C-alpha cells in the first residue's frame, strides 16, 4: 500500500553524477502516491553530464517522474543552476508536466513561494566557472567518501560524511547557510508569503523566521547525495522525510520492476504526453 501525500518537494538529486543516490530515491518514490510533485532544481546535473555515465537507475528515476504524471500527479519542474539550460524552455507545459523557474502555491489558505535558491549565490551568478569547478570538486569528494564508507562498512563501523564535516567546521560555510536562510525569509516576509521553499544548499531545514515586518516558515528539501531528504505536505502539515530514518521500512517493500528504457525512448515518452 503506497502512502498518499498531498505534496512532495525534492531538490538536488544530481542525476548523472557519481554522488547521486538513485537507488534510495527510487525506493522512496515507489512508496508514495503524491497528488503533486515539485522538483525544485538540480534534478539532472547538466553541468557534469557525461554520455558515458548515466546508469539505468538514473533513467529509472526520470521514468518514475513521468509515470507519476501519466497517473494523474501534477508534476512541476523548477530549474536550478545545474540544470539552468532548461530555463530557456520556462513555462513549457506537457500534459501534467510544467517547467518553470519559480512557483507560487496556495496551500490551505496560505501562500508558498518556491524556487531553487541559486539567485542568492554570488559565485553562481557572477563567476560560473568557479561554481562549476566547485561542482566537480564536490563530486570528487563524494566519490572519495563512497570509498571510505565502503571500507568503514566492511569494518563494521558507521558511515562518515566528509562534506558534512567540512560544512559544519568551516565558519564561512555555516555563515553562508544562515545568511541564505535569512535572506530568503526576509524577502518572503516582504512579499507577504507564509512559506518560502528552497533547495540549492543541500541543507534540509524547517523553521519559523520572524523579523519586525512579520514572520514566515523557511523550508529546504535538502538533497539526495548526502542527506537523502524530501519535504512532504499533507493534511495541512509539513514534515521532512528522511530516508535514513525510514530505510528499514522501505527495505521491506517489494522492489517495483522498471522496464529498461533508453534516453531516446524516455524523451519520446515525454513529448507524447500532450
């Protein structure tokens, strides 16, 4: 029995990179039945896309998104910086699929402002080659971390996140995350939104922010490289879904079979949705 959810928000899946945890994401997607699914940027990592590396599991994720749309789920793809090439097709609609740069929703009488968040990142906006270099370095760090964790598991020890350790120990990184959250929230309060929902910084979060002009709820869906998290909204309540906290339950589910599909067949299935 699949769990029904009013709204699911995912971001920073980075399909096409070695760090993407596609197997775990597919387990999660196979366990839910959302009325609406919002993909909030950096779903496909076009910056680092290589024809030599796009595994079947990654294609299965894309096929799963399309299956949701075919079965009635409203699918909204919001562009991020790693998939910014799609921004030239903004406001494109194909059946139940919509491509956009931002989305405004009404949720039980409250207004939600949803966008990826790279607009606040000066390195992305003004020095894209630095940001791309950083993306390559991050991918290499994740690959190194995967090797280390494989060795730790063989020794019966817990996994260790190098990138989390670096983020949490470097004052500039901690300040950047705090500034990002505060900036997004202050703009949302000025514009009269009740919720502001981002991705981009790979930091799952849900907290109320208040200033002299008012308050709003800041939410971040995290990522599917390190944190393996998603935002869920159901019956008027927000929660952060964590794969690590639910992996035993998900592992008990029978794995759904996904038909093999080439990239060309996948593109053809998308274009036929209209």
